[in-house]
C-alpha cells in the first residue's frame, strides 16, 4: 500500500483528496492528517482512514482532539512543531494543502522525504519558489502541481520541449463581481464576495477569486514553477471555468486542457501519476454547452494582476511581501475594517514600502529570512489597514 499524508485535511482540497482515497479502500495507508479548528471533521476522517496521527494547528485544541480520538489508537498532536513533525513522517505521497504562508515550513519538511509532493499550497512558490524548488532538487522529490491551472499546464507540457513554449495562458472565472460596475465594488459585502459562481471552495480563496488576487498568485506561481518569463504569461477571463489553461508553442499551436470545474481532477491526476485512472467527475457534453466565452481582464477592476507583474519584476523575496500583504488585507476585509477595493490599495502600499527599505527583498532566500520579511510585510499591511479604517 502507498503511504500518504494530507496536510490541510479539513479544507476543500483536503476533503476532496480524502474523498478519492476513501473510494480506493485498501490502496492507501494514511500516515498523517493535519487541520486547524474543525476538530470534529479532523477526528472523523482520521478514524475513518485509520491514520497514524492527527494534528491540529491550534495548541489549545489538543485536549479536544484527544477526546474526539479516544479509543481509536490514533496519536494526537497540536501546534506548528507538531504539524512539521507530521509532515516529516515517511510517506510515498504527501498533499500540501495548508492555506497561506503557514504551509511553507511543513511543505519544506515534506520535500525532504524525497518522494512525491502534491502541491496545492500556491503560497509556497509565491513566497519562496527558489527555496522550494532547490529543496525538492536536493532531495530528489517530485512536485506535482494541484492548482487546476498548473495541473493543466503540466499536463499540456507532457512530452513537450519547454524551449518551444511561447506563452502560457491561465484562465480566470472572474469571480463573484466579474460583471459588476467598477464604481460599485466599494459596496460589495462579505457574503457577496464569498459566493463563487462556479467553484465550491473555502471562503478565503473565493474572495481571492473575486478580487483576482488568487489569479495574481497563480501568475507568480506559473513564473516560478515552469521557469517562464512574466512576459510569457497571460490571463483570460473565462466565465465557464472549463478551459483551465492553454500552452502556446512556437509553431502557433495552442494546447488546451478542458474539464469540469471539479478539483478532484487535478488531485486525482497527482494522486495516480503517472497513471490515469477513472475519476468521479462530470463528463462534459460540449454540444450541450454550445459555446465558451473569453475576455481580456480589466485591470481597473482587478489591479491585483498589475501588482503581480510588479512583484515579479522586483524579484528576490518580493513574492513573500505580496502574499503577506494580500493575506493581511483579506483579513481586514473579512473583519469589516476595509472595503473590497481597498485590499489592493493595502497591497500596493506595502509593496512600495518594503521596496524602499534596503536589503530586505535581496537577502538570501532561507526559511528564516522569508518568515522575517513575511512578518515585516504583515506589520506594514496592518498599518495600511489602520490608516484606512480611521
């Protein structure tokens, strides 16, 4: 049996991964599951999958987790160190699906296993792409992208020469506000921003989709993972979310990946790689669909895309600044301290402030240095939010 671990088991990616593993009874030996505050779900899944250990990110919830696991024989842990220890346990395949910069350290620990890392934590590559890829290379670990767009790019490039690639196009649904008047975005509510028209995702990524910060992160991720220049990466708004990415070659051909908006496809591809296996996803009826739409993104509506380009041009550790500012601005919107468009304003302020400080973004990319600049950027973002909140 293949030994597998799921970091971020209680989130949407983790739950879809568990769904696929549960459908293949007897094929997988689950080593570790980690989660955050949803103790009931974490314990239920750990018991159902007979995991060796379950870990919550929150120290104060350890007793709750132990109570929920009582009599199961499953070990319980809590806190950052326990999650890193769980990620370090030998496994053949590890899903890295912890949301945000919090997934970087466990992901690096998992890379040291020298097996396969299914990477759904885009923040790892945005914050520390070079460090992640160098760690994988040093330990002989294979990274398989799990974002639907990057899985699509990966699949389109199988058997191809990267030197023949002219451009990579990633698509965006446009999120909840793609057809709103731009001057009305300041009136957008949290509930409205949390309602995605196509995908069933967690609240934070759904809001990031509406602001296009999720796509901006994916542009940086594409640049880092596939080693293509920022100028080669394009974004198209595609409301149906059926074409996930296209790769354009030097002979003018475009290779597109088409599939339903269901994360189990990208997860299943990574789980079964290099095989393809039957997956419980919708089979598209293209005749019934009839037509697909595409439009260029309006950067007046979505300034996050411009900010991503500026981040890539700055280089160094500016990706960690971008992500930290984005996460903090999102917290500010969720808490009602800033309005929807002000999230981009906060990120822009922080990028300018950190860029003006000597030495930070050019420092050697180590985990400690990434975490330090992450801390500085979050402080700067809090200042920018406070200024707007009055």
